[in-house]
DNA sequence: CGGGCGGGCGTTACGTTATAGCGTATCTGT
DNA sequence: ACAGATACGCTATAACGTAACGCCCGCCCG
């Protein structure tokens, strides 16, 4: 059981959903029932969750769904910046920021407890931009995923 | 057809294989026929290649092989630092360096031509280390994969 | 020499992740 | 109401990856 996995308080969850709705409305994007439910499931999970785990939960909730159902919802949520994909885990997490601005995504992935912390470090973004421009490379998206052991798990192991 | 994909000259390929053999011998690691062939196929490809594409080529060459055959060889080559895995593509590339020292791996991935350039930027490594230590996170491996358009493809598109 | 051990490999079977393609329904703007 | 675009249901299949078992062979030690 992941030590850091904590389900957000219900109030915070509701708040994040409300803000997601607002953000979508503002852009004319349609946060349908399925999409909203998938987002809710991801936020509830509190840790990275795979597409098929989401599918199972979706079926529990609404009795319906096939793989494309989930993948289409995920595509939408990714495009809206409401969630991120963790490449290393083939899994998805809610974006910790408000989705108002696109931002580079950087993760610390704990191999012990499975938790993922999102961070945003300017220096990394700058360094990537420098390297890219030096070779004429046009950056579309940059993936930074650091695997290791989080402070809590390291302490547990040591203590 | 990827614009940048170029098969290395045969002489260079042979040279890299020879050095791989030497590196393995030095460490007491056994570069068996299968492992050597898989490495050779990866180097020949000149661009990222998936496990099942490797399997097909392996079967063409030797008439044998199942998925575990390839995955076991890949595990070995990864452990020896002779190849890298590109998470974003679920594919593998030869390591451009001599495998004498482990090193953080950073890629520029062109979405147009499919080519991948490996680079090693000290600033990124430093920034990651800083972030990690600040939160007590112990880094085991760091993945940096930048998606975009390489200079050649950008020029083509513009011209 | 021969017995035990470990690594490498073959094989079967299965689990997991992701997408193609097509038809239907629903929503939106005019 | 109509036309076009978007969303969704469904079947099927592609693509990626691993568990588990047994055999064979080389090596080391007695």
C-alpha cells in the first residue's frame, strides 16, 4: 500500500472538478459525463492509475465502457491539461496546477510507494530550451521523469 | 521513411560490436550470440526499434525466437549500458557512448522523421539533483525525453 | 571423473496497454 | 428543421510485456 497515497478530502475534489468545468466552459470544451467521471476517478485515486483500472472503476460506476471509452476521455483530459500521462508507468495523474496555462511536466516517481510528485523547475526547462535551440530543434513537449525513492520511503528503509 | 535514419557504415558497426564485446569481457558478462545479434540489429536500425520489430528480424536471421528471447537480450544490453530504452516510444536505441560509465540519458525525439538524438547536458543533471535533494528524494534513474521537430524536418517544412 | 549449481535459452500461455474502423446518437449553429 | 461536427457504442485486433517451467551446457569443487 503506497504510503503517500491519500485521497483528497471530498471538498477539495469537488472544488477541483468545479474548476475543471469552469476551465472547459471558458474554452468551449465539453466536459461530458464520461470525461468528468474519468477525471473524478483519476483525482480520487490520488496516485497514478492505468487506463484499464480506470475502465474497471468506470464500469463499476456506470455499468458501461470499453477501452476506447476511457482512452477517448483520457485524450480529451490530456488535451485540456487537466491530467498528465506518466510515461514510465503508462498511467495518468491529475494535474496539480490549475490548467490555465500549459506547463512543462516533471515528476519524481517513488519506486517503493508508487507515488508521483509533480514539480516544475525553471532551470530544467531553461536547460532543455538551450540544448534544443543550439541544434535547431523545435520543442513540442518535454518529459522529465525521475525514478528513485521518496523521502518517506527512504526514512522507513533506513529507520 | 525517416530522413535522418542512416545505417552506420559497416566498419563502424563492426567496431562498435568489437568494443561491446571487449566491455563485456572486461566485466565477465557474456555477450552470447543472441545478445550480440540483437545489439547488432539495434545498431543497424539507426533509429529506435521496438522489441517485436527486433524479434521479426531475429527470426529472419536465425529462424528462431519468441518474445522472451528478445526481452531477455534487451534486459542484458540495458544492464550493460550498451543500449537505452526510449520510454516515449517503447523502443530501443544503441548508446552513443562507450559504455564504460553509466550516464544520465537525454533524448531529442523528432516527431516527423522518428529519429532520436542522444545528448548529455550537465545542467539538466544538476537541476534534477538539486530538486531531488531538496525534497530528500534519492535518484535512481532520470528520464529526459524532449519531443518536437528536428532541424532538418523543420527546414523541410519551412522550405 | 561426476555431481551439483547457475546461467542462458526454448516454449507455452497469458496479462497489459492501445488503436482502427464503423455506425449511431446527440449537440450546435443557422 | 437541417447540416455539420462532435461524442460515443461496439467489435476486433494490434502492440507491448511477463510468468512459469524445463532443458542444456559450462563451470567449479570435491
